[in-house]
C-alpha cells in the first residue's frame, strides 16, 4: 500500500513486514530508499495518508458534535436577564449609560449569533 506524508514524500509498506514502510519517492534528494517503522514515519513525517490509484486520498474530517446554544439551555427571558446583568456589570463612563441595544447585542452573542 502507498502513502503520502505531509511533505508529499511517497511511502510504501514492505511486503515482508507491514509494520515497516519504505520511502520510494522523496521531495528532498537523497531521502528515498530509507526504511522506517510505520509508527516512526507517522511520528516524524506524518500523517501518512493512503494513496488510491496514485492519487492521494482526501483527509476526512469527522463532524463536530453540535454544542448546545444558550437558547437550548436557557429560555429567552433568562438570556435577556443574563445579558442585562453582563452589560450593567461593565464599567461605564459617567456620560454613557447602557442602552437596550447593548443588552440585545449581548443577548444575541449569548445565543450564538453574530
């Protein structure tokens, strides 16, 4: 089986031992022909991605579990009260005071909006 490392070097498993891989094509001259354990090659040059039909396999990212939003945990009134408390806890200049838009912006942020 063939593999590509992060630098684009090609590795193949040795037929006598699948735990060993051999660098068959190297981006850096003089590196090809070196054999390493698969674990060592993975640690030093990895990740080793399988090559299918001489084209590298696309790495598959596992889907991230959806984290609960604030609205899933709290109802809308609790979100508004929490936002109001956060805004009032901020230090305001004597010429400034919090407006309802400040509270609504923080509530939207707590809900995971932009």
